[in-house]
């Protein structure tokens, strides 16, 4: 196995620590994804790093470009492929890294326009893998000159990618938990507001709920805001 300098290992360890720190942070997913591509590009010295995530909410399942550190944000918008398309589809479905010496000569590579525009030549695609071999996306590293990634470099980038996958899953779980908590709190507030309306306006439960919904639409405020206003008025 080829030698990697202590400085290089130190940089990769720092990258893993930065991404690990994101796991316990309050950052939202978009910030986590930006951090991952920026850290990976910095430690590997590649020209561009891009991150794609699998979207299982669609049929057929698609994989979407979510973050890159060096391309206009407009380019990232709505770029997606099915899992049967492109290099990212191949890496995701085969769950193994794929190295390409010249992306312009690779039939599976779908982003040739971008590669020409930015002068990209070689690339390494690595799956974002979590527990039980599940792949949630793909991390791509591009160079501006022809380059062969060594086995050690590939393994180090895989380590970064796997740590990134944990950070992404953790962030999605935090967001889902927060949404569920807010929904439960809103339901409790609406129930309290309904009880107040039933008592003060002599309404039944269904009528009280319709009143809250109508006031929400008329005032262009959320149902939660209307419920909170009803509760506050009762406490005054």
C-alpha cells in the first residue's frame, strides 16, 4: 500500500471531526450538506465535490444533486436522475466506488456540459453508506487534471462519506422529530381553543373547529396562531 503523509492523515481526521461535530449540532440539512462538500474538497484537494441524495418519495426512485461547493446554486436546482442513469446511479445501486480517468469519454457520465465548462477531467464517486449496507446517496470528487486516486485515498474518502451519511441521517431524524413535536403541540392548543369556544360560544366540537379554520383562512394566520389567540383572550 502506498504511503500517505502524517499531514494528510491529520487532515482527514480533522475532516471526520468536523463532520462528527455536525452530527450533534443544531444545523439544518442544507448546512450539513454544504459543510460536507466543503470539508471533503479541502482535505482531498480536488477541484469540485458534489453530493447526491436518493429520494425514495418518487416512483421511480430518483437521486438528486443536493450540494456542491463550487458551482452556481442555480445549476444545482432540480438536477436529478433515476437510479438506472449516470455514474451516480451506478455507484448508488452497486454500492461501490467508481473511478473515471476522463469523464468526457465515459458514456455513463451525464454532466458533460458542466465538465467542459469547469474543465473537469477525472472523478471518484463514493457511496454514502449507513447501517446494514444501506446507501443514501453518492459523494463525487472531481479533478481538473487526469488523476488516479490511490487505494488509500479511496478508503479515506469512503470514511469521510460514511461519516457524512451518519450526519445526514441524524439531521433528518432531528428535523422529523421537531416537526412531530410541533404538530402534537399544535393539536393540544387547538383542542384547548375548541373547549374555550364550546364554552363561550355554546358550540359543539365540529363547529368550534370550523370556526378556528375559517378564522385562520380569513386572517391568513396559521391554525396554531389562531388557537393561541383564543387561549390568550380567555386568560385575560
